[in-house]
């Protein structure tokens, strides 16, 4: 579990995960953008609730993000629901530094 770890620890975890990803089929679900920026590919997993009759159903979807969407998602992970120029610039910088 990587929730609540500090930035320095997240960077260390990310580097170790990047080394592990040299082997086939490494898959990681993460929340800190400091770890996510090291990935070769970034998928977005979304859960949506919908009402059917008298019950609620949850639908889960997963999709590969484009380069632009990945930058936006990392920015969202850092700043919350609203994207800012600063968070987008920081996300781009993180991706370039860890490429």
C-alpha cells in the first residue's frame, strides 16, 4: 500500500517499481503521482454508479491514457478536481524527469 507515504519514500518506491517493470506483466495500482510518473503506460480506472430498477449497480472501466490525458491525470492527482497551470506544468516536469 502506498497511500500516505512521503514524497521522498514515494520516489524511492517508484524507482524500485520501475526496475521491477523490466520483467513482463508488472502492473501497479497507485495513488501518489510521484510513483505514477515512472510508469511506461498509465491506465485510468473509473467506477460509476447507476440506478437500475430499485438497486444500484457499479460499473468499473479501465482505459489507456494518451500522453495529454496522462499529464492531466497526474496534475489532477496532485491538485485535486481542478487543474491549474501550475499542476499541469509540474506534471509535465515530472514526466520529463522520469522518462
